[in-house]
C-alpha cells in the first residue's frame, strides 16, 4: 500500500516509512492511496475467529507484503498478549439492542492501548531491521501518554518525551505516566492546555532541521498506524452482532477524531455501518462543525471527560481530504485559513457528504453524570464519564431501534473515580497490577509553553 499526504505536497511513502514519519513534511497527515474493500464473504468468515485473526484480515492489506504475513501475525499476537481479557475487547449488553464495547482491558486501562501496544511492536520490528533509533515526542490529554509510555518503556529503540497540560489530567492519568521510572522516558508538564501541547509537537515536526536531527516520530493519532489498528474492533463487534447480514451503529466519544475516523474507514472497507455518532463533551467544535460547516476554534474548557478536552481535532483533516475528493490543494487552503484566522468553512455540498455518515452531538456535564447514574441504576454497570458521553449521544440519536447500537467504552471507570463515585456511590477499584499506583514515586519536569525551551530540554536529555 502507498500512502499520500492530505496536503498533496509530500512524497508518497510505503507503510514502514509512514509508521516512522508521523506528520507529513508538508504539514499534512498520511492516508492510504485507496481503501481496501473486504467482500461480504470475507467479513462473514470473521465469525467465530479470534480478535487477533480478524486483526490480521483487516490490517494485512495496509501492511503486507511489505512486512511478511507471518511476521505481522506474530506482532499482532505479541501486542494483544498484554490484555487482561481473552476477547481483547468484549461486548457488554446494556439493554435490548444497546451495547458497550469495552476497549479498556489493556495495560493502561484506556482504548489507546489497543493501537499503541501494536504500534510499539511495529516500531521495534521496523527499527530493529534498520538498526535505527527514534525520538518520540507526544502530547497527551491524559490517556495517550501512559499508553505510549507503556509500549516503549525500557526498550532501546526509542526515547520518549511526553507532554501533558499541567494540572489538567486526572491524578490516576498523571501517575500512570510519571511513575514509570525508566531512562528512556521523559515526562513534561507544560504550563498550558492540551492544544498548546499538541501545537508544540506539530511545530517540532514542521521544523524539518530539528526533526531530522533527532529522528522524530509520533505516537499521537497523526500516526496512521494508530488509526489503522482501531479499525479492527469495529469489525469484531459488528460481526458479533450479525454483520454483514445486518447493519450496526456506533457511538464514539470523540476528541481528536481518530477513533471515529477508524469507524468511517471500516465503513469504506465494506462494513455495513448505519450510523456513526460523534459524541463530544462541552468542547464541541466537532459537533458544531458537522452541523453548520463552520470549524471555529474556541477556548478549551476542563470537563469530567478530560481526554476529550480538545479544540483542534487533528484527524478531522483526514476526513476533509476524503470529502474534498482527495484534493490536497483544497485541504491546504482550509488549513491555511485555520492558521490565519482560527477557523474555516466547509461548503454545503461537502458537508452533506459528511452528514451521510456522521451524526454529531454535544453532551453537557450534567447529562454525562445523569447517564452514569442511569446506567448504574438500571443494570448495575459502572461506566466512566467518556463512555457516558457516548451512551448519552447514542440514546438521543438512535434512528432505528432494530439496528444494534454499540457505544465505545473508551476508559476503565477507575481512571476517573471521583465522577463515578459521586453518581453511583461505588468507588471503582484499580486492577491489581495498578493497586499501589498512589504509593509509587513520581518523576516529571515542568516547562513553560515555549517551543525553544522544549527543544533545548529535548537535546539536553537525549
Ligand atoms: C483519547 C480518548 C478519547 C478520544 O478519542 P479520539 O480518537 O481522540 O477522538 C475518548 N475517550 C478516552 C478515554 C480517550 O482516552
């Protein structure tokens, strides 16, 4: 498979190059040149297969034969051996046709593990083959950080610098990152919000000289391999509920648009998805954009679902590329407007294309809390605030109750114990491998929101 940039001016790359490159050199994001389509029979044949087997069927068109098939199988098996549930991502029933897909059984208790555990093994494989080493610089609103650190900690192929907004991630989230005391792990609290952190990472990528000097790579969902790995669970869950003979709908708690974009790809690959619901918290730039076409960056507001406290949704650029018929120049013009004036407008005809697939909705803090309480009172399930945003939006947007609705459950409730305790009276316990998290030593540095200071810090610590 060949990959091209959404802005049309960077070289075409193969899979291994895309994996290591992160952001394209023209500032765009890499996307596959075409979508591999799976036949109805191929999707049917996924019934009864393991997660790992389905992952191979879905991912191999993107990766093989560049990486030999048997090697990919082995990488997939290694990646998912770190999960605590045999199904990897089990479905749980809330009500008649209403389901949640538990994506939080990986080592750091959030759905980010599903992609990052695989990414770590892909990095190790490709870098080992090339005898190269990378520097990973990432920004996290909470969950990417720990999942990325977990997949490379103590491995000799990477140094990782992880930026989080100071005081804006939960205590559990921060400690999951800062208690990893390994020489190749560098945690940095930035005096700013998540968008500031993300902007600094992008600026490092756009400084081509610095980027080449440190062999910079990305673990954020600007990295194609992250989005790719997330396509798999749309297939496993839909097939478990009757696809491809039956349609299925999804509701996705959304921040950077990576997860729900993976659902969009699953649909392009032939999965019969009826609705894809983009559920946002009070930081509702995407629900506004998908309703009126105006992408306008506002202030980031802290919420009880902090992993979605985002204004600039990187992966939305990939969707723009698709709805603008793969015209890089048009995407470039929109992104230029965003840079100049903090906004751009999608024309009505293009917006209509997006609306054929996506419904979007903003869920308030109050509604989120009520949903946690309601799910607990009805069926006894304890869900986290991110999941609750998705469940609430699912219930309000569900067009056809005969179509199963799957809300993605993106985090374990123990990552956000305060909100969960308040609404259910239950204090969600951390799994045993993390039980002593609050007794462990923490290590991180605080830096101002200043690119030059960050660059100096990285060079000093390499
Ligand atoms: C990252 C994250 C999200 C948002 O996912 P995107 O791919 O950024 O849209 C939602 N919930 C949780 C718990 C997360 O960690």
